[in-house]
C-alpha cells in the first residue's frame, strides 16, 4: 500500500481507501464462500505450518491484493467452512448477512462498550437488547445483564455473582465460607462451570455432579438428595446450574422441577442456555424452555443458535442489583457517582471486561432486518432435521443412537459386525479422522459411558437429509474398511 503509515489509518482522508480495501476483501470471501465444495480440505497441521512459518512478518506486502493472495494460501483455502451443508461437527452456525453487516459497522466505528463516553448510542442499543432478551425469558421488571465474549464468560460471571451473593448473605468470615461453597450441575453440564469454580477459588471438589436420566437430563430427585446432603454436611449451595441444551445431547434439564427444588432449598438457579437460547425466538418450540423464567441468571450464546458470528453472548440476571458485584470504580474511567451529579450509563460497571466489542449491533441489525421469528424458524428447521437424522440412524442396523434429540444434536456410533465388537471404539475414531482427512464432511466425536461415539451437531438449515444419509454412508464405509483390515491383520491361518 503506497504512501505514509498514516495512509493506513481510517480517517477523514482515507474513507475511499477503506471502501476499496474492504470491498476487495469481501469480494474474496464472497467468491470463496460461493465456490466451497466441501467443508474442509483435510489439511494437516504439519502440511500447513510451513506456509505460515515462512511469512516474514517484518516485511509487509505491496498492497491489499498481495496480502489477500497470501491469505488464500495460509488461511482461506484450508479454513473450515461452517456454511457448508456437510459441516456437522460443533456448535458453529452459519451466519446471517444482517449480522455480518453489523460486524463490518461495529469494527469500523470501533465503539467500546465500557463507558458512555466511548460508545454513546451503542450503550443504549446494548441495553435495549438486554431488555429484549430478558423479556423473552420472562425475568421480570428488575432484570438486567450484559453482553459477554461467550458462554464460558457468561457462566463465569454468573458464578462470580452467585459466590458474592452467598458470601453477602452469610455472616461468617469469607475464608471460612469459601471452602464450604458448592455448585451443583448435571453430568452433562458444560465444563466451563468447573473452570469457573477453579477461577473463583472454590475447592477442587466444589462442583457436585447430579445424575441424569436416560435422556441426559438432570434428575430433580437426585438434585433434591444432593441439596439435602450439602445442607447436612454444612455446605452452602451457592448455585444450581441447569442446562437448557447440553453440548453433547441437546437435552434440556426439567427447569420447572429444578426451580422448585432450588426455591425449597433457597439456592440460586443459573440456567446455561448457551445452546438452547434459540428457542426463545422459535415460533413452535418456545415451550421447551418453560421454567427458565424462574432462573436467577441465564447464559445465552447468540453465536450458537441465533446465527450470529463469534463473538456474541450475554448474561441476564433477574435482579439487576447483583451486577454490583462486578463493579469497581476507577477515577479515570467510571468514577463513583456523586450524590448530586448526573450518573452516566457505564456498562463497565456490569462487566468483567473493560474495553469491550459492540457485539450487540449484530443482533440489532439481525432483528431489524429479519425479525425474531425468522431467526427462530431457522433454528426450528435444524431441530426438525436432527429428528430426521435420528430416524435415519435409529432405523439403520449399522448404528446405535443414544437419545432422541430435543434440539439439533445426534450422538451415535457405528457398531461393527458381532465378532469385531471389540473394535467399535477404534472404528468410530478412525471413521471420524478419515472423514475429516477426506474433507467430505466434518463430524464431532465424544465419549458416553466410557465408549467412543460420533456426533452430528446440525445448525445449518441448508443441510438436507440426503446430506446426512450420504455422510452416514461415508462413516459406515470408513469404519467397515477399518474393521475389515484389522480383522484380516489378526486373522488366524486359514484352516485346510
Ligand atoms: C458452548 C457452550 C458453552 C460455552 O460457550 P462459549 O461461547 O463456547 O464460551 C457453555 N455452555 C454450554 C451448554 C455450551 O454449549
């Protein structure tokens, strides 16, 4: 790019360059997206690393065109493309165009949502979306919340607030309280709960696992038993974390029954709806979240089931006052309010982050250009597809399926013919690797009760049942070949 370093700054004088360079980048990506014929090239880290290592970061290229040419080689060509209908692996959604428009606007204007004096209207837009989400959940008039970088951070903040509430309500000194604090979640809950507990200085065994039923939903009676046990042992349950859409199974804990047990025991209820939050806008399945309105706090990941680009998440709380536990005042940033002075809305008072992206703009433009029903219809469609995939697998003798999906994941495994049963774990692992290496499709793997399983996470309405059937056949093919080769390798000498 010719000219002085200042020519690269987006300023009054360079708006035209900004238009041209961004248009070129968008054009590249548009071409790449349109031409993608498989979700992944199957490239290995070893094959790709030399190209990345060879880039001389101290010697810039001539212009955007050269930089984009290079980027094709080190990134765009081999990236994993979630918009491809045979990407079936993790909780990554294809993204809606209105949100991409929001992303382009928010990075260029570059508002920072920590204080009013760095964002102005951005703060008001984020607050509207927090109110909108809280109302969809049904959290009541005192609700509040804040956008976060993701579900892990939302869960961390929820548990921070829970810890502080538990300490505030209990007169004992903090150092005596901390080792007594417990968090109850199901065996299918997200690992970020455990991570958060560690970060919050809780005991290594502070997170207690509540058993699930056959559909991988927390058992309310088991929760009751654990609450009683904690009370008997002098432990303080600072939060029960229910999951509305478990990462592996898409199962939704029985929220109403759990809320009953929490209310009886005086325990805070946090609902991790990182995955299931899309039901908030579903025209046909909102009832699956019944009881979520009784939560003290809720995690939502718009970047999972609202078809938003990473990152876009929020933590909502029933009582906005609890957010004060995240408040610190810095004289240079958000000085403590004076009795007389006007108090500006500073979102940093509610957040674990300081400088913070205006992610809310993506959801704003999505709602303004599509409306909530359209988003919910997309989520409904992938849930329907998952049910179709379940039928397909449940009726296929080559496979075993764990549970019928409530949301859009299907956990299953290939079953080798009887004498090769002991090869099941290896065959499933192999099939997943071989599939990814071929680039024909990407599926996830997980372990259930100590055995290796495969997982479809369906978040792309473009994925048809034919795509699913095709991938199922590819998996069976890879697994069959693996079992055949292994069986041949260990076969005894032919008799006669
Ligand atoms: C994905 C997920 C999380 C973590 O969210 P990130 O945005 O990846 O940090 C938490 N809980 C559940 C149930 C999830 O599925």
